[in-house]
């Protein structure tokens, strides 16, 4: 299980697994429950690289980041760690 502490968002932590390049068990701590549980359902079984590519750069209002953007960063870090 990969764990990432978010920065600049209402959610404070993201956890997930990547198995065979696909996302599993994505969960957010805190934040907008409905939106984040929806993202978690949509992400289940999706290719991790594709998900990161789709979400990277998403902004929340005037903030420079968002929960989806933080997820993209977390996925990239998890993939980089798996490649070592």
C-alpha cells in the first residue's frame, strides 16, 4: 500500500496499491467525500500511468493544485519507487 501526504488540498492523505500497472484500493482521507469516493471508484482497475496523465495539472478554484493533481503526483512517485 502506497501512502502519500497531500499538500495544498482539503484531503490530507491518499493511499492505494498498484498491481500489474493498475490502480487498486484508492482512498482519500478528508476532503470532499462524494467527489473523492467517485474518483476512487472510477480509478479502480485503471492503468496507473494513464490516470496520472489524465489528472495531472487539475486545479481546484484558484489553488495551484487539487486532489486529482495530488493523486497524479502520488502515482508518479509510487511508479518511480517501484522501478528501483
